[in-house]
């Protein structure tokens, strides 16, 4: 257990969901601490008092957005003007992919394990623009970091326009060697975007060290912020290399003028709630107060405990990597004779343990976040041991 265990315990005490259930589905959406909920309510009250579109209300909204940008910049180690507040990871990924100028024969490199948030726009590039998508085959249980880089690099050709990958794969928790991938891609003149849906708030992220050109994170997952929040990092070199998906008044507002303060504003798709952005800013600050290196180490520690327990459990098969350097707090497994949904349903109905099913490979995914503890892991393992000794219920055919 890390030295900062007391800090993690305090975070846990501030999250209401931990009082009556074992919450292991942060990779889908994380429960917010009281400080985040209080901040959302505070902003709503202030907005109502000032009037949302009064001069004071608009200034208040701008200040909150600036606060959130500064917190994201601190988390990612970039400048605030390289951050655009978004509605989530998917929005950021789409801003980049669809903002590039695709022609027939252009190529995108991604992998076979990707979440639909990245896999779907890749398919759209094929259908709509005649682009070629190379989906590199990666093992969910992980090869070596070197072999992963080798496979990605082997798919890059002179026609490759973008490498687009998730930093951590959602279905199995495979953590990619992002710095090495970026270096190899840049040596070939290819920009890189990382989907950070499963990393923002879980890993210590340094986009300067990674060297990537784009990085998109969610607010509602490991950051423990509200839904419909997130952020996109765009390296300054690409601020004028993308076209916005929607052509709103923001395009005109962000035309290049002397001393232009916010060129990324033109990628803003739609209005956002100041209250949710305020909650996002507070969630970012809360996580960073723990030290992101500590958070990453703690989540990995809990993940290691879960992986070790599952590896000893008869009838369980890890579908996650176990090699050092490729693991994190996201752990998946399949269970002999049991379908993933049967496991998820039984865990909830009998023990109030919240997990989720994942595809590719099919299994049950457990998210071990900063508010979880060893007792959560041990109780989940005990419940799984009980289930694997039982005969699963019959599968009910879906109603027509």
C-alpha cells in the first residue's frame, strides 16, 4: 500500500457510492466526490444569481472555463492555450480525425482492440473518403512493449496520415508504450493522437515527454468529474492544421488576429454548462492533489492484487496483460461456463458489486480507481470464487 494511503481513504470517504456498494466501473463512469457535487451546485446558484448571459454571468463562465483549462494543462503538462474543453474523449478524437483533409489512398494506423469511439470514425474514413485503415493486430494480454511498437511501425507507410490509438485499451487494460510509438511515427513524419479515456485521472500523463500531437481525455471516468466533460490537447503546431467539424460562430470568433488568445475555440461544437465545467475543474484539482504518480501507482497496485487473485482462481482466465509496463488499474477476465453478463448480473444482485462486460475479448472488466481499496478487491475475488464453484443459470433467450 502506498505511503499516501490516508489520502486515498479520505477520497473514498467523500464518495457516497462507496458507502453501500463496491464500485468497480469507473472505466465507464466514475462516482464524483462531494467536493465536485458541491462545486456544481455552487456554480448553478451563482449563475442563477448573476444571470447566465449578463455581463457578470458571462465573465463568470469564462473564468470557470479558464480554470478548467489550467487544471487540464497542469495534468497533461502543456500550456492552457493548447487545451480545448470538450464534452468528452470521443468529441476530441472526432475533432482531430475529421478535422484532417482526407483523400482517397490516405492511410490511418490504429489497432484491432479499439473502442468504437475511435474505431467508428476510422471506418467512416474508409466509407466516406476512400482512406485505407490499417488495424494492427495486438494481443489483449500483451506482447512486449518492443513488439507492440514494431507492429505499429510496420503498418506505417509513406501514405500514412495519422496514427490513432488508445493509450490504454478499454476492453483489457493494455497500456501502450506511447512515447516509443510517437517517436517512431514522428521519425516517419506522421502525427499521433492518443485516446486517453482510460488514462486521464488514472495515469501520470506528460504530453511533452510523450511528444504526441493530440491527446483527448474524459472528465466523467477516472477524473471522477461530471458527465459531458472532457478536454482535447492540440500541439501548437497543429492549431491551424485542422478544420472544424461544425462551422459555428466560433469559427469567426477565432480567426487569426494579432495577439489572438484562443485559436482552439473554433473547434467548440456546442454550448456547455458552466456548472459541469466547474465540477470538472474541481475533480481535476482533487485528483491532482493526490499526486498523479501516486494515483497511478495505487491503481496499478490494486490491479496487481486483482490480477494475482484471478490467476489463482479456478475457472477464471485473465484477458488482460500481466507484464510490467503494460498494466494499470483496468483488469478483465473470462470465466469458464459463465457468460460475462451472467457474472456482472450475479455480482450486482448478490453482492452489490458493480462491474461491466466488454467485448474483444469477451469478458468482465473491473476498474480499480483511487477510491477503491484492497478490501474491495478481496470481496470481489471472494464473490467470483463463489460463482465459479456454482453452475451458471440458464441463458434466457431475448424477447422478440
